[in-house]
């Protein structure tokens, strides 16, 4: 029995720590593939410390965690003292009230706080930008408070109430009694509360995501938008360091407790007490100094006389100067030194739309996809562009003007474009079978097929296969598509999005459909992979375009930024790094020739003859498609 | 005449509509050792906490040197308290605990050193300066608590059942110690206890309280010998209390017999309570006794036997050094000085009958007393 217990304990520990071990090992790996250890290197750590952006985000996260946990500890401790002095009935009531935010799902807390901040900031105070660093700080303090109270409360209850009476009896005012006696008694609870609050703050994503604008971003929020591409190995290095920080913090706390317990048993020597006092004062002074410097930095930092331009883009969708590429934002800021770019990211069109329509943030430039541009135009959420500020628009190819989503070229300037096709593994798939979209329905490859995990793209494929218009609003046609997808369901291994990289590269699946630019990346990593355009049946071609939303504050600077991205040299360098296609042919002169000649990145006119793009569908059709998709792909119970 | 220090005027205290103190009038003199004595819930600790400033009375006045101090907080009063469970600060050593009040008052370091060492001498803890308070025994912790209060040279020291947590032997030692310290320091002690023996042996003045009211104030001997009502008679020591009638001055009738006594000043034929202390009763052969009864139980108590004896259906407690077996018929003799007469009160008929007496009775009441507050 004892043996069994030990084995179970060991298994649990292994289970808990294996993910961390994998991450730590990956951070020292020379290769980028997490499944294969190629050699030991510290290169990822060097890259991490060269990456000012990532370090800046880490700094933001640490700043918010330290400030929020510090303030929450002070107020939480005071609140606990107050609650403890209430009569028992009221105390119980207040305690359950303070516990609720802890059990509340984060997403509920996040959204309700966000609504409150926008209401107060925008509606009552008339601010243009109500979601800022300060709202983020207030939100973090809010969700940290219960943890502090929860840790301090039991210590207060354990404390002999006559200790404070005794202190007052000996001449202490209530405030002195708190600092000279109560605080010493409850200190272990205060410290563990503070550490808990700090770690909660540091790793919070959900609440932060809803209450912050694009002016101040924390690390978890940024990392979330990295899902478009595989996570860069330097992020593993960052996580390893964060894990070590928490580990050291927890170990230090436990050691302190252990030493305190031991001391309690021994007789104390006076000199040691003095030493302890000096140490405690040192810690207090350091913490206070850090707070003051932090606040000072915050207050002084935005005081520069600069125009701030808020750019809101997909994650990993601009060249950031890694591996001999250019840093587009830095280049822009060099060219226009009076403009300071605040760059933030989203993971998909719908997220961006939700955030924008929620209000309370200032955004000057966004880069949505075609159908989303149409929706934003239809809902009056975009400003007309002043093309006299965008002379580089002249470089944009004729094929990307007068598009379906912006027929009069009033609201948007194309940024990139791309296509959707079939990727398959030549080792397992018979070339004779590769004839069109029906490959994804081929029973021969049962359970080796991957399908789009989003309704629009999945229906698109069914529509091309059945010969319908991809923008059809006919419910009968849509139902037929749903039936086609239902027919495919038993053969599908998984409905996925970004997980496709690993699944195809590791040959877990053999056939899939995805965006051509990303397929290019997968083919580089596994030479057995091949790409196919079902050009007879047709396929989706998408354009992501730069727009200026109505909440814009710096329209002229925004237009300068759009113009800058249309510069052929900048666009060429940018697309080189991203792997997507440029709508500016002149940019190809500055690009890697291999990329320019790729049929995949730049399919010829004849391949594109049947390519179509998605239009904005009426709301009820979008909902119908979504419902049919859920029904068709639902797992068999 | 000693100088008056503190006066309580018509003190009333209510918690949630429940009346804890019901019109307390009391004064405390300089250099006096005064004890508030009563059972649990009688209001004695509440009275002490009002004097200490931890509670504000619902109505009535607290006067220090003639000035009202109802709203003066504890840290501005010239009193210090020794708490029931000592309330020593666990994060400080013995020296720092004692020096706490002086440090708060920002007294000169050298003076603090001198005064703390002086106190350590007085309470007999020299050499214990740097010990952690948790490493001390109960008695030693109690001494630290006393030193910590006295080092501030208060005019009045409040002690809230300070010996309740100590074992019997230590309690006796500390009683003597406390009395010695009080005399050496020459200050007023206000002492709260439910232990009548403690109260009688240490105090200059005893205040017996029950149900939020003062039942009797007096010197220990007076309280014992001349209890004012059945409650006091029963609470202070053991008493047999009987219904009687005062026929005339020095003449009382009970149990169908006339007895001589030393009391006077009652109306003719006024019904009274008659108190007879168990140790005052002389046992004689049946034929010589005023009353004749049968022994129903005997308990050996060390110094004496507690005998329960039945007289015509009424059971008496008698304390004697001679053994009489159960079932023996004995006679008793009552001298005039053994009989105390009290006016009838709300407590008449509630105490003084030993029909349900058992040896555990004493311990039960003592435990109940310990639970106060």
C-alpha cells in the first residue's frame, strides 16, 4: 500500500512537471522542431534578449503584476481587517461576496469589467480611449483582492484578539497597534496573498484581453495572437525564465516559512533580531522604490510630444526584423520621427470586429480580410481614405482595384493576398487521385484527411465541389453543402486550423486544405508534401486590406503608414519575411527570386481564372451557415 | 482617608438589547486592592473593560480624578491591563515585550533599559531578557504580562482573571506574589475573578456582583461574616440558608424552635433568611442537641469531612473533623454567634439547601466561572 502511494505520488509529479520539462528542453534546442532535439544552444536566450518588443511586453507584464499585487495586498489586508471586525453574521455575508469574483468565470468578469470601463470612460467621461493601462491595472487589482483577503483572513482569525487590546492598552493608537502587532501576526498570510496575487496577475489572459486597449499589452495577450504561425523558440526561452522566476519565488517563500518555524523553537539572539529588522526595512524600501519608479515611469513615459499611431493587425503579420529581415515599424518611425507606433494584434477577423464594435479603444489602422471589409463598410465603421496622402497606391496592381468588397476603392488599400488549395503527402497519396476537391472525400484515405475548422472555408470547399456560388444565400444550396460535409465527416481525422502545421509535417495526416502561404512553409519543412490548385472547380482567393476605422484619432498619420506599406521596397522586404503574396508587382524586384517564381505564391492568370473571393453575407445567412456547419461536423455520440 | 481615583456613576451597559450592567455605582481609592467577584456573566469583566477604555458604557459616567473619561481611548488612559491569556506579543522577546509601552511613548533608551531591568527584578525574571515568550512557562508568561503593564507606572492596574489559566499550586504562589508586588509598587489594583478564595485572601475590598448589579461591597471578613443576601452567603463559602421569623431583637424562630442571635433592627415577626455556616455547627450527642438528624452522606475533604445531615426533610451541610458514619443519629448545637440573619431578597429560597448536594458540585461551578467572556 505504501509502495502504491509512492508510485502514484511520483506519477502525479511527473505528470505535472513533464510539460515544463519539454518546454525547458525545447528552449535549449538548436532546431525549431519540438519533437527532435538537434543540439544544445543558448541562441534562443540571446535572441530573446535582443528582442526589445518581447522584453518590453515582459516588462509590461511584470509592471502590471507588481503594481496590481502590491496595491491589492495593501487594500486586501486592510479590507480583511475591516471584515474581521464586523459582527459574525455580516462578516459571513461580506466574505461570501468577496469570494464570488474568484469562482466567477474569468470571461464573465472580463466582459463585465470591460462594459463598465467603456460605459464610464466613453459615455460618462467622454473619453475617446477608455480602455488603457489604468483600466487594466484596476481590473487586475479587482481580481487580485479576493486572493489577498482569502489568505489574510485565517491569520486574523487565529490571532488572539486581546493582542490588539494589549497594544492599545500600552499606548498604541489603533493604527500603531496594527503596524506594531497585528501586521507581524498576519505577515505570513499577507506574503502568501501577495505572491498568489502576483502569479495570478502575471498569467492572466482572459480578463486582460477584454479590459485592455492597444496602448498597453501584456505578454499572455500578445502570445495568444501568435497562433497564426508556430511559436518562435525564443518564446520557449522566455517561458523557461518565467517558470524559473515563479519557482524561485515559491521556494523562497517556503524556505522563509521553514526558517521561521525553526527559529520559533530556538532561543533567539538579539543581534539576529537587529539583522532581521534591517533586512525587513531593506525589503520595504526596495518595494516602495520600485513602486515609485514604476508609477513615475508610467506618468512620465507618455509625456513625449509625439503623435501616437495605433495599428491593430493579425498576429505575426508584419516583418519584425528577425533573421536578417527589416523591422517595418522601426523603419516607419525612422522615416517619420514624430510618429510613435503602438502596435497590437488579433487572431482573427471576428475578434477584431468584436473589439472594435465594443468601443472604448482607439485604433487608427486595421487590416481585415475582404468579406470583413465589406461588413465594416456596410455598418459604417470605416472612414473614407484621402488618396492624396497615399501616392503609393499607384503601385497597386489593376487586379486588386475595384474589388467586390470595395467596388469604388474608397475605403481600403490591399496589403497581401493569397489562395486556398490542397496539400498532400506524395509518399502516401496516389497522384492519379489528385484531381480536385473530391480528394478530400476519397474513402481510400479514410481517417488521414484534415478539414477546415471554420464554417466559411469549409462551406466554400463544398460549394466549389458542387459547383455553387461561394456567396450563395440560397438555403437549399447551403443544405446540400451541409449534406456533402456530413458525408465527409466519417473520413475526417480532425477539423483544425493552426494545428495543421504539426499534423502534416509529422505525417499524422496525409491530405488537407489550407492557405497557400502557410502550405509553402509546411513544404519547406517536409519535402514530401505537395500542393494542388483545383483550378477547374475553383478555389478561394482572399485579400487582406488596410483600412481606417471610425474610431481613428490620427487619420493623416494612418494614411502615411498605409502609404509607407505600399512602398515597393518595403512591401518586397515585408512579403519576403511573411511568405504571403504582394498586390504590388513592383515589389517583386526586391524579393527573393525563388519566392517570386513560386506558382504557389503567385499563381498565373490561367490558374486564377476560376478563383473567387468571399463577399459579406447577410447576418441570418452567416448564422445559418454556422449552425449547419456545427450540425454537419458534430462528433457522433 | 485614602484619595479617590476612579468613580463609576450609574453605569449601564447593553449589548443587542441585553442589559449586562444595571446601574453600577462604585469608587476606587489610591493604593487599594479591589476585587470584582462574581459568577460568569455577572458583568465584572465588562466593568473592567469599561475602566480600561475598551468599551463605552450605554449610559452613566466613568470619572478619573473627577474628570469624565467616557470617550477617552485606551491608549490615553493612565491604566494598564493584565489580560486573561496574557496577550504577550509572540514576535518580541521578553525584553521587547516589557519595553513595548515605553518604546511607544518614545522614552529614552537608557531609561527603558533601567526600568525594564528593574521590573525583571521585581517579577523575578532576571536573566530571561532574550528568551522568546513562547518558550516560557505559564507562570513566567504571567510575570512578563504583569511587568509589561507595570513598567509604564500606571496609576491603576487592571487584572482580568490573570491566574485562571494556571494550575492550583502556581495560582497560590502567584496570589502571594501579586499582593507583594501591589504593596511594593503602591498602586491601585482592580482585580476580576470568580474565585471567592482568591478574592478573600488578596483584597482590601471585595465587590460581589451578580446579574449586572452590585450585591455587596466590603472588607473580606465583613463579606464572609455578614453576607447581605442569600446570593452572597452562598457564593462566598458554603451556607445553610433557612426560612425564619424575627420574633424580636436578638430572637429568631426557625425549625419550630426559638434561638438567640446577635442581630436586631427588624420589624416584629418579619420573615428573614437565616444563615448558618457549615464550619460553625457543633456536633453533640443526640440528647444534648438543639436539633437531631441523620447523616445521609460523608465526603472526606482532607482537612475535614463534609457531612450531609437531614433534619425533618431539610438537608444541611456540616463540616467537622470528627467522622460520623452514614445512618448515624447526631445532635447539633447552635450558639448565638453562629446564626446570621438577612433580610429577604430576590435570592431567598434559591440557595442554601443541600438536598441535591454532590461532591462534584464545587468543580462544576468553578468550570462555569472559567468560561466567562
